């Protein structure tokens, strides 16, 4: 990144915490949000890292986000529950929902928690990891405002609608998947705008539906799979909308207020999320699960690569490698975030 500085995680987290508290966020909301943003920045998901603190602070001050939300939990069946996020920071809601999903899964084997009246939650993998840290498999989805066209479409319809999953691995960091169902997350477009860098080809379109690499001209994203296979990403985005919004009663993508491209900074957006925790011990059994996933990953990582200096990786390997590097060398901070945090 051009014009960045490197910052140690402890200092950076304290600055983010101070900024959110100064904007009026409650201590619980602040702690959950800082943890999620730092997860993203540590693992190289910079589009969803500490750079978002400025946006959240602005929305807290403007009134779109409830500074002191009262989360309401409602158990709906032995293995299911709903959480009303009270229009607060989505990080707080998702962290609490996954904690509850894990608690339920400890009782019943699976725990599913839907979230309504939430907001942007950052990197969904931060919450899937909470399940893995509790020795369970975690799955998280979130819908968002429409900024991704359909396959063959000319208008935005779905959000970037991430899918995250984490699975525990004995003696190793968890297997971790965290992807948008679009070609890239729209926050990466915003990051590239701040860095004034061109986008990759095949990921974004302008307001007329024509492909563009200019981040300032990008009006919508293309679905995962690109011009030839984007029907896959569009279908996956629909799956996320069903789980996160249709199932929970949240606002569907096309009817949601935009996260940033709007003058309305006071109306809550009613984002929906879905958290699922699965206890492997209730299926194949803990011992057999540990043995099978370790063997599976050992086999995966020993597949001969097409290029000798680029080994085959499992989902999460690159992120954990980045986290180890940044723990030693520091986390890169872009100029806009640096100014906001006073670095």
C-alpha cells in the first residue's frame, strides 16, 4: 500500500477503542467491534479492518447506529433462537449470537441464531472463529445493501453477502473460509479509492453496467464467477439473503438503505445475520473428527503445486501466515485511517 505506516496491534486496538468510545459507543459494543476489526487487520482483510472505524464513528454520531443497544434474546426452540440487535453495531450482535449458538450446540448438538435489526458486522469470519475456538464448527452469513448485479443483469440486486465458516483443527489454527459472494467486497473498492489504485479486471461495473477498473467509477460489483460463471455467485448471494433476511425478518438487499452512498445517516438499516454452531462430537465423535480433519488437511497441503514457490493452501492458511508476519512487522494503516486515528 502506498503512503502507509506500520503499527503494532496493541497501540492500534487502543486507538480504535478510544475512537469508538468517543463517538458514544457502549463499552460492550466497542469491545466487540474492536476485536472484530483487529481480527480483519491482523489477518490481512484490510477492507474490513480498522479502516471502518471512521465510518462506524460517523454513523454513531449521526444516529443511524444505536450507541447503547439493548440486545434481546428469544429462544424459539431447543436448538434455535432469535436476537434483536436494537440497531446497534453488528459486531456486538454477531459476537453475542455466536456465543449463544455455541451454548445451544453444547446442549443439542447444533445451535442456530438469527439476527434482526442489525448493521454491518465487518469480517464474518471473526464470529465463525468464535465457534472454532469453542471446538465447534461455525457458519455465519450476513446480507447487505444491493451493490452486486445479477448474472446477466444491469442493476444492483444482492449485497456482497459474505459466507464464513471455521472448523477447529487440533494443534493448528482453524480452517477458515471468509468470502464475499461478489467478485470482491465493496469495501475493497472503497479501500482502492482511498489508495487511488486501479481495480482488477472482471470485478466491477459502472452505472451503465460496463466493466471498469476505475474504483471511482465503480457503481456495482460483478457476482463471484465473473462474466462466464457469475450465476454461481448470484445463487450463493441469494442463499445468504434467505438465511440472513428472509428467515429472520430483516430487510432484503434491494430494499436496504445503502451503507455509504446515501444522504440518510439516521435511519437504521435492519441488516440480518445468521449464526450456526455445530458440535462434531454429536456426529462422528470428537476423536474421529480430530483424526479425520487432520488427515484431510495433511493430504490437501501435500498436493504437488503447479509452481514450486506457491504451495497448495487450505482456506485460512494465507490469513494465519499474514497474522504471523504482522505480529512481528506491524499492521499497515492507510492514510485516511491514519488521520482519523491520529497516528
